[in-house]
C-alpha cells in the first residue's frame, strides 16, 4: 500500500512541477536557516556543561549600591579562602584568578598572550583534563605554568612539552622563566577559561601573584579585582551564603565597602546566558523566534499552495471513493505526499547546511559544527520535524477534502467547508507579510543604531589612531621614564602626529574607580569616578577638548605629581557648575589631596549603552602603571606617506626598540567594533533573516498568483472578450494583495514599534525611532508584490482569449 501511495505522490508532484519546486525551495530555505540557528543555539546552551560539579559551582559577583565602586565580575580578594575556612560545611572549594596580558617568549617567538594567575584548584575543581602532567601538583609550585595543547603547538610544534620553559615579561619582576608542568587538553567554551573575549591559554600559579600586582593585594579586603569561583557542598543552596557574606564583610571589610557591597552568586550553568544583562540569552531568544517564524512562513506557502491545488483533485478523490477507496486511504495519500515533499526539502537543507555553515559561522562569529559531529538525537529531531511539517501542510486536504460527499467530488463542486479555505489562505498570507514587515523594519532600525555607534561624535578623534597592546611592562618610576623616552622616539617616525603612554584607551575599561570628595565637604557627599592613568600627551593624541586649564604639563609647564584632570561630569558632580570654578580646587581620594589642573569636555570613554560617567585623569609618573602606546597617524598629505607605509615604519622602529616584543596593535575603529560585538552580530543576522523572509514571501506570492491565474483562465478569457483591458485584469488580481498588505501593516507596525522601542531603551544614546523605516518597508513590499503579481497576470491577460475559453 505504501508503495502505491509513493507512486501516486511522485506522479502528482511531477505533474505540478512548478508548484512543487516553489514549495520545495521555500521549505529548504526555512529548514536550512532553522538548522543553522539550532546548531548555534545548541553550542551556546552547551557552554559550561562539561565542568565537573557544575550544578554546585558559582561565580561570586558584586552588586554595588554606588555605581562604579567596583565591577560586577570582581570580588574581594580574600572572600573565597575566608568562606572555605569559616564555613567548610557550606563551601567545598574555591578558585581565584587574576587575569593579565603579558609578552611570552620561546626562542625567537614572541607573542602577547592573555593568561590567568590562579589557585592550584583550577584543574581539580573543574575537572579540566591534562594531556600531560599531574593535575594534583601542576600549579602547586612557584614559576610553574600550565598551557593548552594549542599554545604548546604554537610555541614548540608539539604538545608533549613538559619541563620546557617559557619566558614571561611581568610588570613587577621583569622577565621570568616559567616551567611547563601541565598541558591542558583544548577545552570547549566555558566561563572559566573563556570568561572574557580572549580565552586564556596559560595558567600561572597564584604564588607568583606578586610578579603582576602588589603581593599584599591578595589578602587585602580592599582589593575588588579578583575573580572568584565557589563550589558548594552537596545539598547547599546559594541563599545559605547570604548570612556568611554579611558576617565576613562586617568583620573584615572597610566601612565604605561594607556599606555599599552586596555579594551574590551566579550559577555557572546559566552564567553565560545571563551575563551582561542576559545579552546572550536575549540574542538566542530573538534568533529562535525569527528562525521559527521563517520556517512557519515556508510552511504557510506549503499549506496555501496545497489548498489552492486541492480543488483540482476533487474528481480524483470522488473516483477513488466510488471505486471503494476508504476515507483513511485518501487521508494517507495526502499526508504521504506532504511528508515526501518535506523530506526532500530536509535532504536539500542538510546539503545547504554544510554548504553555508562556514558563512553563517562568520556572521555570528561562532563555530557551527559539521553534520559529521551531529548526535543521533539531532537527526531524530530532524525526522520528527519533517513529520510535523508534513502533517501541518497535508492536514487540510487530507481531513477536509476526504470527507466530501462522493457526488460533489465527482462534479468538482466546492462545498461551504472548502470555500472557507479561501479566507484561511488569506489569513496565512497576512501572517507571512506581517512577519516579513517585522523582520524588515527590525533590520533597518538595528542597522541605523549600529551605524549611529560609528557615526556619532564621540568627543575624541578615533580615526587613524592605533594602540600598541604589546608594550613591555616595568611598573616602576624607572620603567615609566624609559617608556617616555620610547614614546618620544616613536613620535619622530615620519607620519606620526602624536604618541601617548597610558593604562587605558577609550574602550570603556578603566583601571578602577575612586571615591572622591571636594576638600572641606563631608564624606557623605563623595562621588565615584573612573580613574584614567595617562601621560601629558593623551588629550592631544586623542583630540580631547579642554574646557579650562591644561592637561598636566603638556604645554611645557612643570610637572606636578599632585595635579589631576577631570571631565565636566566629574566637576559638576562635585558641585562646580562652571569648569573655570573647578580649576585650582582640591579634591581628596586615595588618602591624598590633589589639585584640579584642567577640565575636559565630556567624551564617550565607553559604550553608547551607558551615560558619560565622571572621569579623573592621574599622571602616569604618579601612578606608574601602563598598558598602551597610542599613536596618532597624520592624514596622508601631512604624513607624506600612505597609512600602510607609516604603520610599516612604526613597526620597523618598534622591532629596533623591542626586538623581543611583538608589534601587536589595533586601530580604534576595530576596537569599537569589538565594543559593539553583539549588536553587530544581531545586525548581520537581521539582514540575513530579512533576505530569507522576503525570498519565502515572494515565492509564496509567485505560487499563489500563478495558481490563481490557472484557475481563472476562462474568466480572464471572458473578460477579454467583453472588452476588459490588460490593466483592468491586472488590477483584478492586485486588489486582493492590496488589502492583505494593508492589514499586515496595520498589525505589524504597532508590534514592531513596541519591540524596537524596548530594544532601543538599552542604549543611553540611540537613534530616533521615526516613521520612515515603516513607510519604506511598506513601499518596498508593495512594489515587489506588484511586480510579482503583474508579471504573472500580464502574461495571462495578453494571451489569446480563444485559447483561454477552450482550456479545460
């Protein structure tokens, strides 16, 4: 019986090749997109699932009552050991880490690498497998390091590198030799080794913390920059640590921290999805909804064309029933045809998945696994999806048409139940256009907001500024003096307009925050400002505008170790409404008194998601820490050389000055790209979704109009004989879609406005949600729909009416 069903199904599909191909192509597009999105989502949901005891592991985070007193990701340095020691019945283990970047060398190879300086519990607590080495002792001794297999291959062209040595340039102790005591197998994404944008591949014993920061800071309750992971005892909940947190803060923390800090635990299993205000989770939800809607649009095409074609098969149904065919057999025939067509689309979708996998991975900047790595459950899920889509598409003709009386079927007569299908089809088309409008308008608004990021005046000059990230670090007075000399030598390179040494660049990452108060004011009036450590050439290099005073001793004045520079937001927060009034005033922070030397016009140091915060600039000679050399390249005519030539000249000078340090740099434009990584991913995904949605919508319009023209061939012939014009016939078919477009816009516009308004509220600085994106989308869809409908109907209208009237 099944064999007969398949033969008849193949014959029917071959007889109606055009409509079968339209449906097949639409379904293939929808299923392919769903598979790609599904693989991406599965990868994001799998983050952290490989960690040992992940259901009992948490990231200790900080919620500050006064914003900017500390970061949310950091915690008080001694909190982990104190909890383990004081509450062993609640806390089973802890791991603390301090993330740094340093130059790593092996022979002639020099690279800047992100790394973790952490406790020896790293391997045992999270169950990270070592390819070589003993996890119990790998990080127990000083000057030992565990590396990933990928990094071992990078430096030594092999993975078994136990007892080999790496030289690491540290800011506190100069060049230090570390012995490799473990090789870590390459790990999938997780929130321990991949907590930040750059995954760490070197793990140094915490006994060497003093090489990278003040050794006393590891036990200082004022230190808020340590990342701490906790593993709770079985059966312990996160809420049970609320009282221990409060007790330890009361006992050890300084008053300003105790009064503002609220520690809390984030489960590692869900941390990746909920971090950054649930940015990843919201992204996954958005992509899931869009993928499902696009697939539904393809299914709608399938259902619409199936319903449209059903009238042509009424006699076939009647004959089968008169000859003894059962209703169940007719139902099975329609369902087999639908499932067969869906299965063909699924097979094509698997090929398209593999074909476009790398392109899609580039859009989302995440690897998409190959079909070869799919589990049997994934293929089983696809089979279920094929069956469900087949049932959805074939259910109408299967259950409605099979129930028609045999006489009516033989006459080809559509009874009331079938006539209602016309309204149902129109409702489905309205749904398609509504989704297309939502996605299209969303893509335009997202694109405008991302463009706004890069077109808005940020208050500083970002063009043609490169920041060298691989600066060798010697955080001492002598080290700063030496780097000042290097800065001056780089400034003499032809084409260079300015050079500055600093700990920060305008990417939103400051060295921390300070609580400051104007001298004579009560401590309750203190404000929190982000501290920026720079030399005197920072403002000139980045084109910052001075409102009053000067930027340290950039104008040739004498150096004053107690002078600071602020932005307008800081001086206003301290009570000085005019910049001139702030000059010469004294402020107290870090236990010292400083004098305001200059006031800068506010500029966007961080993301446009946030409002401009108070900033205080501290001279690098006072606070000897630095990470970047920012180099302003003069415009082409002034430089006398092209941009690549100037960069090459800087690279040559760098190699001469630092033969054992890589020339690792990035332009500020690229840095801003990373700052808005998630929004750019959403922009790319929305553009792709819009293209697919439009393809599916107009495939459906093409199929339906062609089917409608076929059904009304005689009507068109009669109208032509009675004197109707070609334009009149085109308008006859166009009226139906005009009404559909109007209804779809009426539904889609309020929904799009609500959703996009909510999305834009995430940004402190944003583009306006004006009327023109909605009008533009409505006009484009109307134009494209008119073109498709006109193309199909004009051909029928120009045909010889005699042939039309003779057609059966």
